[in-house]
C-alpha cells in the first residue's frame, strides 16, 4: 500500500471512530407549557388539542393512546427498528410533551457541567462532572418531535 493510501485509510478510521459524518446525539428538551391557540387567537380546548395531535401525528406516522382525559401517549416507529414514545399532558391553551422512552435512538444519560451541557468523557479518566446528568438522544428524535408540534400548531389554526 502506498503512503498516500495508508494516510487516507488512517484518516477515514479516525473520522469513523469520532462519528464525523453521522448524525449525533443532542440533549433531550422536554416541552413544557407549549401554547395551543386557535385561529381566533383564543386558547384551544383540551379536546381540540387532542384532535390536532391525532390529525397532525397520524399524517406523520405517530400513533396515540389515551391515558386519561388530558393525557396522551404518542409513539412513532420508523423503518420497523427505531421508535420513540412521548407523554403529552393537555390543558386548556397549552400542553407538555415529555420524552418517555425509545428503541435504537442511542438514548444516554451522561454527566453534565454546571450549565447542564454534556461533558465529553475521556477514556480511562474519572468523571469530573458536577453530579448533574443530561439525557441525550439521536437527533432524529428532535426532528420527529418538531414536525409533530409544528403540525399540531397548523391543525389548531384551521
């Protein structure tokens, strides 16, 4: 193998090991007190918000289970191997959407600094964390949740 070929092979190994080029993990942000307004700018009722979630989410591949009059559990399964589940608490004029669990989305709970940012762990070194942790997940989760919440807002404006 030529020196250039060896150099390129080594560089590709380093990039693959570092995750460059692959979608990374990002901190999970639960959505609390998200506004839910109708087209007339009045707060949406709980039933209207639930209907908007079912309509928007159904079009995006989400399924919903009612856990009570103000509580939905939403699940998305992508390509039969990746899934995410969120809890949705509904109130007049707003909702909370919180991560519940997932499969094959690289969920991790990692050490965080005082500001809540994930610390980069160095191999063979003890944690220097503040005792705080942050939950991280594949960036696709954030895209799916964002598409769902944008769809809900659009449905409520109809």
